C-alpha cells in the first residue's frame, strides 16, 4: 500500500519521556493511502481504515476534541504548553499547532472515505460480497464523511469540499472554499445517502441507519430545523429495546463499560491501538500528566447534589501537596482502552427537548428534560411553562450531562450564547482560524475574518 504526500502540516504528537513532557514533531501529514480495493477483504480493510483515522490522535482520539474543550468553560488546560490558552482566551493564532493537526486528520478521514465511496460500489458481486454488503460499506463511508464535514463546518465555517480520492500531490483538486451553508448542505447530502444504504440494525461501534438518525437529530438542531430534529431524535428514543439511559449515570463509562444501551456511537480502542485521552486527564499519581482538568466552576456544579446529582462520578479528588485537586474521571483505564463517546442517547433526548421547546411544545420538552434529571438523581422541574427559562434549563442540563464531552463550546456557539456566557467581544472568534500552514500551501484557501492573512 503506497503512501503519497498531499500536504504538509504540523502534527503535534504525544511522546512522554522520563519527565513526561509533550514533544512536538513535524512528520509528513495529510498522507493518503492509494488504497487498492479489489475485493471484499480489501474493501472491509479500507472501511476499518476510515474508522481508524476517525479515532486517530489528531481527530477524536485527542486533538480535535481539545479545540472545543479549551474554548468552552467546562474544561481547562493546565500543562506546560501554555499556547493552548489561546483557545481559552479566544485569541487563537493561525499557527497554533493543534489547528493544523486536527484539520489534516479530518481531511485524512475524508480522503479515506472517498476511496471507499469511489471504489466499493463498482466491485463485482460475489456470494459474500452482495449488493447489501457493498451498500453497507459505502454507507459507512458516507456517514463518516458527513461527520467529518460537519466537524469542519462547525469549527471553521465553510471549507473545501473534496469529494473524490486524492492520490498524489499533483492530483489534489484546485477548488475554493465553500460557504458554511454549502458545507452543511454536503453533510446533509451524505447523511441522506448513508441513510438509504445502511441497514436498520443496532451497532454501537459501526454506523447504521440508526446512527444516521442520531447524527441527523444533532445536525438539524444546529440548523434550527426543529421539526426535523424532533423527528429524527424520536426515531432513536422510540427504539427503547436498544437505546436507554443506563442507571446510574456512571454505568455508561465506569468499570470498563463499553457498548451499553446508552451508547449510539463510540470509538473502540484496544491495547494495540490506545486512546491517549487518559494520559492527559489522569493525575501523575495514576500514571497520567493531569494537564486537562475540569474547571473550578463545573467542579462546583457537579458536586452540588441539586444540580450535578450522581454526575459527580465524572470527578475524582486527589490530594496533592496537602490540597484537594479535582481531575476528570471519564477517561481512566490504565491500559488506555477507554472508548471515545461520540453520540449517547442522553444527547438525543436533550436534542429533542430543545427542538420541542423551540416549537412551543413546552410540556413535552420538559418531560424530556426531566428524564435526564431523574436519571442523574436530580429533582425534576415542575410546571415550567416559560419558553426562555426552559431553554436555559436545557442549556444548563447539557452543560452538566456532557461536562467532560465535546459539546459545551459548540452548544453555546450554535445557540448564539457564546459571547454572553464566555465574554467574547468579537463575533469573528466564534470560528477558529484556518491553519496557517494550509494557507501557505493552498492559494485557494482564504483566512476567516478577524484573523488577518
């Protein structure tokens, strides 16, 4: 399998020496595999490669998630790479290494998906490589491409829509940036295609028609298409035989849990391919570096029984130098096989609550909100019929329900609340800058407003 250089970007990788400091290196990045897909085995291998790239350190394995983590007010960076504080201060420079790392990891994922989309449908059918199997493999690639462009759009706005596989530097398409609306349109197109191809089965680590429904509920919420968000959320919620809120809250992640009925989509890791998140969250007393921590504000909220309830299981207290220190507990496994939780049924329920509230279905919205509160061991809200207050209650519930997951920043941005809540004075800062390295190598890219050239 040959690898060709498409672009060169700075990739920050994690390397821990005796002093456990993060080292930054400059490997070849945005490499695409000129994948030879000639039969069922190679097709299945290629699809696994798409998932592996989705789970890579640059994407959901670490770096992309930190862009949202540090931009919000739930999670803080306390390590030696103080440059990450640019995200917290909303004064991000285009040469921040994490931007380039995440950008290129996402486009690598798209490129791998493009190979599957282009090559699998034309494979000759066999007794085992049936049309249904080919549809499923292509549908998974369409779903992951949709998720990738969704993440690009909500983080950077409109981007270049590369829809064919790129095999070499000279083969890279010369196309301008699309608008954010056009990028979201591509997301919807890919989701619709995936929905038509995938089986209506339950699989918590591979995309199915149900996974598409869950992402569509989120997508339509972002687009403020309330009726569609409610419709697609309901499809999952009504499938109570397969998707339920586990009791108590911690059971979806504690005791090395995986693939519980709480999970709609999670990324699988193994001792051979580990998830580096725990290394960043765990204190040194438990083998990590403890550079990513919950903020003092969210620690206080989670430890308040009337607000956090049993969601304080997301926290662990460690006494260091005679003082209490609070660390996250979502990623904790010593063998680093913690899943990355991409979609939980709790999110789908709160998506529907918000969609219903925005359609003035206040009683139904409150019922959904209270499902989450009751599971968390928090008293349900009684008789709230004011739309503004109900939407604020849903926002606050989302903050705690997904306290250590990558939702808070994007929730505040999509609801136009980020400036008020986080004190951001420049609306241009609600999108991150296009990585400087990308601007150097691609004249078709233009920087986002507010970040210069």
